[in-house]
């Protein structure tokens, strides 16, 4: 092979490796972006508790305007809450459940079946704490 050809071939190889490398970097950040979306997907066991005991007041379709303004679970998965907001909402959920404040006592008088068992409460608190830590990058 002529010397000039060898140089051309090496340049070609370097070029291809560069392209492959940058392609990999790109798909890695794409993967990270997907992971962040996945974080806000609510796991099925948590979802079914929230559905039975919280969604009545905390989704866009709920009756109470104050409750859904303070906490709207639809905004956990549709991108309306920023990551910072999500961290704060997860913190508030943990606080409310640790203090046995939700669902409200007045509501439980008429709907005693909506009271959280201590296992359900723990499951939601663990989920909220874990998600907040991941979102906060800890
Ligand atoms: C019957 C309606 C009702 C149900 C059911 C209910 N909530 Fe609430 N929730 C409210 C109301 C009303 C507020 C606003 C209270 C206030 O600010 O005075 C609220 C506020 C909150 C807040 C925000 C507190 C703050 O300081 O911003 C959190 C977190 C919360 N609820 C979590 C839950 C969770 C978790 C469940 C299910 C286990 C639940 N709620 C079930 C009515 C409800």
C-alpha cells in the first residue's frame, strides 16, 4: 500500500471510531432521560392504595379544589411537576402520613374503610422517600 493510502485508511478508522463513540455518548444520555421519566411512574402496589384512598381528592378530576391544588397525583406522571416540586410533594406526603393526617379524620368518620393500615402507610412512605432521594440525586 502506498504511504498516502495508509494515511487515508488511518484517518477513516479514526473518523469511524469517533462517530461510534459520540453515538454511544448520545444514547447514554437518552437512556438517562428515559430513566427520569420512569421514576415518576407509580408502582402498581402503591398506585392501588392511592387510587382507593387518595385519588378521590387528589387528582385533576377530584371534587375538592383545595386538596388537588395542594397535591395532584396526575401531575406526578404528566410532567407538570418539576423535579424540585416532586421532591417537595414527596416530602409532604411523608410528613402527612407520619402524622396520620391523611385521609382527613372527618372524611374517615364517614368512610372508615379508607383509613390506611400501618403497612399501607409504610409502603407509601418508603416509596415517597426513595423517589425523593433519587430525584434529589442522593
Ligand atoms: C376526602 C378528601 C381527601 C382524601 C381522601 C385525602 N386527602 Fe390529602 N388533602 C385533602 C385536603 C382538603 C387537603 C388540604 C388540607 C389543607 O391544606 O388544609 C389535603 C392535603 C394533602 C397534602 C398536602 C399537605 C400540604 O401541606 O401541602 C398531602 C401531601 C396529602 N393531602 C396527602 C394525601 C394522601 C397521601 C392521601 C391518601 C392516603 C390523601 N391525602 C387523601 C383531602 C383529602
